[in-house]
């Protein structure tokens, strides 16, 4: 965690603000990021620690596309009282210091001549950063962007500016669910009926990469629609806001039996340092056990969504309750989400640096 100063604050919509952090010269390498990555902010709320992940919504600093000054911009929605959103909107001021974790995440812009973002609400934030970079390097970008009403659309101005700069290569389809638009195609939700028509209108080529970001139902629908159109799994990348409750897989129940037999020997490598600890049946997850010995362990959502707690299994085996963040290839390579993992073996070794 590093304390970063707020250097800018402005309102994006009625319920969202942009917060810009300055990155001191000595921290620039730590806070360099790829378009699409997120940072986690940590705040104390009523004596308890709260962490939230926010996508970086501008092209990376110092890469010739983003700002020259080292800054990180996030878009924060006010989601009712008691969260970082409320603090950002009501209490935060320029010059305040906020604890921020280095950028993370593998939902990033890929190489290729064409990209399609399918997003809803604040799901636009990582994809906006991707679009800026992709367009600057000469790629085509289509953004299918769902919102409730015109007044809830974030980054309208930024998107209009990009459209002015790259009229031939950027297509933005604003879809509004609670406000009629002139075209019936653009009125309603991004669902299984409308999305194929929107994709027909955009007519992406066979090499296009797809970036899905929004609520789980929209992301799942988009995945199915794309698979039905013959788009390869490797061309589809996604990030969820939050996950809906689902029962854990059967193997997860086995972890309770392993822990009932006695403490599990857990070894972690983090920041180049190895630490050994005991996980007991009272620890909800490997992450919860590891945090007691290594409070510097990275995490954010604790819900299997953000991927911040990703680690590679070196020895032993775990079962995950949920996983909404890992790509199939990462799982095949042995990566797990520590916040969702419990042991299936009496010894487990994880590498957070892998
Ligand atoms: S902390 Fe977000 S997936 Fe584990």
C-alpha cells in the first residue's frame, strides 16, 4: 500500500466522480499499468478496513498516449452511504492522501487490429482506457455501451472527443434501457435478442477481440452470443462488477474434512519472501489465514471477482468456492484465487509472485 495524494476531483454524473491520484517520482515504476488494469483503494470505515477495486479510466501515463504527468484516474460511483464512493463524493479533497495498491488485473488490451467493448454502466472505465490506446496505435474500436438513461452515461465527453479524433475507426453504440432512443435497436437492454443485432450493425471482422465488463448476467449473455457466432474463447476477455451467489462446487465440501483433521501447513512466497503458517478450520480461506502472517498480501473484493489475490499453487491442492476472475489457461497453469481457496491436502504452497 502506498499513500497517494488526490490531485484532481470532478463530477462525471449525478452519482459518480472521477478521482485523480498523483504518483510520486519514486513510485512510478510500481504504478505503471496496462490499459484495462485496476487499483485497489483502502479506507477505514468506522474502525473496519474496506477495500474496493477501481479500473483505471485513462490511457497509462508516460506512454505517449496518456498524460505525461504520472497520474492514476479512477471513476467512483456513490453506492449509498458507508463506502469509498460516499467518501470520494462528499469528503475527499485535493491534497488528501489515500492508500492505493499497485495496479493489477489481466483484463487488458490485446494486440490486434480490431476491438469490441460490450459494457454496461461503469463497466466502461477499463474499456475507455483500452479504446484510447487502441485508437492511438491505429486499431479499430467499437463500443457497445449500455446505460439506464442519458444522464447516467459516464465519459460522454471523452467518448465524443475520441469520436472527433478517430471518426473512421471508432464506433460508439449507446444503448439506453429506460429512455427511448430514435432507433429501436438502441432502446432496451444489451440482451440475447439485441446484442446480435448490435454486433451485426458493428460488423466486426473475424480477428476482433472482445472485452466484456458489467454485471454477471450481461457478461454471461454476451459470452453465449459470441460463442454462438463462432468467436473463439481466446478472443473474449471479461471482467465482472460483482458476482451473484452460486453454490460452491462439490469438491469444496472436502476442504472442511481436511481442516477437521488438523491444521494445514501453508507456505507462501510474496515479495520474494517465504512465510510458513498454519491454517485452521476457523480460517474462511487461504487468504484469511495468510493475512494473519503476511498483512501485505494483496486482495480487494474477497468475492472471487477481481483477481487481485491470484497465486500459483506450487505444491498441494486447493478447492475454490467461486472463481469469476481466472482465464481457463491460468487455471490450467495452476493459478487460484486465495480468497476463494481452502486446502484439499495437508500441505499447500502458494506463490503470489508467479
Ligand atoms: S480478492 Fe478479489 S478475487 Fe480474491
